[in-house]
C-alpha cells in the first residue's frame, strides 16, 4: 500500500520520462518533485526532505553515481537508480556508492511502483512504541532490534534502507546461515544472479560499518556453501 505522505524526488534529464513518471506516481498517491539534473536535485535536497529518490545514472554534468555518493555523506534516504540495460558495472558502482536498488531501462512504470513501495515498507518505523530495547552486541557495535538502529558508542551509525532491511533479516535469525537467494527473496527483489550479486555488494558495505576488519569478518560471516550469517557476541 502506498504511503500517502511519502514525498519522492525524480531526477532525470529526459523531460518526457520525468513528466511521465511524475504524473504516474502522483496518480498512485505520492507527492512528487522532479529535477532535471544533479545540480537541480542538490538545490531541492538543500531545502526539502524526501522519503525516496529515483535517480537516473546517465545525465549531463554530474552523473547519478556521483550524486548518490554525495547524498550518502549526510543522508540515508532510499535511492533507486535507473540504468540503461546492460550497464552492469554502473549498477554495481551505484550500489557501492550507497544506492538501495536499481531498475534497468526500459521498464514498466508498475514495476517501479512495486519496488518503491517495497523499499518504503521496509524502512524502520520511527513511530514504534517505546519498549525495552532488545540489543545485539557486535563488538563495539550495538544493534537495537526494536528500533532498527545501530550504535557505536554514543554515535548513531547511519544505515541505508537496504542495510536496515538486511539487519532486520539477520537479527531475526542470529546464528543461522541465509542463502543469497533467500536474502533476495526477503528483500522483495526479483530472482536472478544479478540481484544475488547486488546482495554481495550490500553485504560488503554493511561489513564496513560493523567489522573492525571487513576482509576478515567476525560478526557478518560468510558460510561456505550456505550464504551469510550474523554471529553476535
């Protein structure tokens, strides 16, 4: 179900696509703003808060991957990248920069709608009732299961929407190995090797926030032949 309060930002240099997406998403209950390029998007982001950003990779001037990286320096707002079909390297670079998902052009607007709703549904609920926190200890890292928050000492560790989803999935099954295919399914993504590779990229990014040595993970482990496992203290 669409969140009637969700405010989306569409960034695409193609005026026709930008207009069509804006009209389509407004019809489905979203508040939608649009930007013609990265510079325009930056001005909007300086003055407004958005629940999600839909961002074209190939744009004149600053491209979508560079803008994603800049946004991630200060924000965890979910980002969906729009990429040309076959640009696998751009997709991987985008995920490494902090994007939550990607969709290859040309695409059906309904698929974009489904993916937007799937990501927004999985965002941490900041309105959850106050409750005694359930914490997982990962060395110096604390993960609050109820709030979906990660802390290092007194500092809140910023998680992207996809990283938050992964932590919720793993924290529900500590000590259990989850296959890449299972993680793709629980993330609400399409099946396939491309999405499994995308999960690998997200795991790598999450390890950088959890592990003292991401190349030799202690807490977010690879289980040979089985997948990935969260192993709290």
